[in-house]
């Protein structure tokens, strides 16, 4: 009965960077959960009922109570399971506020990349300018936030910013393959590039993110058919 009362369920979609953030956080914390794959063209009645405002994934259910919006869910997980390490947010109030600020900004990365990807008929014609500007700001900001570099990264010390940055840029290699241009450049964004590529090599991250070939196939289909991304993918 106690296990049922603490039941955790995540409704997601395999290519949703937002749902993957929550899935990765649960795995980092070692929290057991049930996963429900949603068809966003035919959303479940439970998703529509429990997230009536946005009607999108991720939808997180704990003890039967719904929580929506990836950043809100991540903080809920950290606060509810404070006894489980690692903590996703620092305990110091100022550091915590700073992480929240950068986390909110970092969420723009995947949205802007998707918008650029869809709108780019000529990828050299400026479609990615806004995306590159956001990366530039992140690059400088993270150098200040991690003055000694983001070193010794492992599953046992991942935090909120690690989760958001790696999931936001998880499909960058597939996107580069499809559009035929450099999206995450190690020369222009050495800190972010090193940070993301290190995170992508962690076994826990690898097992959580979708397969490269499957993402490439999906992006090629989207590019060919002019399909508009759901805002929550």
C-alpha cells in the first residue's frame, strides 16, 4: 500500500527534450517510476485532464497528483526527495537563485534551435542567429558560474543545469547531420561544447536519450514535410 501511495508516473514522448529532462532527473535520483509514451497526435484522456492548460508532456504524477512543466517538475522532485543524492539545486539561497535564473534561460536553447531548424530554407541565411546568440550568452555565463570549469562530471554529482543543458542539446549531432552545418562549435563555444560532450558520454545519459539514427530519421521527415514541432518536443 505504501508503494502504491508513493507511485510515480511520467508521461512523455521519446523525442521530447522536456520529458527527457524529467526522466534523467528521476534516474539520477534513483527514483522508481512508470513511463507512459504519449502519442501527441492522439493525446491520452489523462494527459488532457491533468494538464488542461498546455495539454503537453511531460506530465508527472506522484501519489495521483499531477505536476506539469519540466522546470517545475524538476524542482518538485528535488524538494520531495531531499534525502536522495545528489541534490539538483544548491542549498545556498543565492546559488539556488542563480541556478534557477540560468536554468530558465537555458530552456530557450532547444526551443530556438527547433524554430531555426524548421524555418531554415537556407541555413546560412541567418535562421540560427538567435540560437547562436543564446549559446554565446550561455558560454560566457557558465564560465563565470563555473570559474574552475565543469570538471569531474559523473552521475553522482549532476545538477539542474547539467540536466537542462544536455537534454536541450541532446539532438545537436543529428540536427547538424540533417542541416549540414555546425550547430555546436568547439571553437566558438568551447566551454559548452566540452560540457555537453562530456555529459553525453555518461552511461546514464546515453541510456536515457533517444538513439541518434532514430532522431536523424525523424528530423529528416520533419524537414522534408515542413512539419511544425509541438512546442513541448
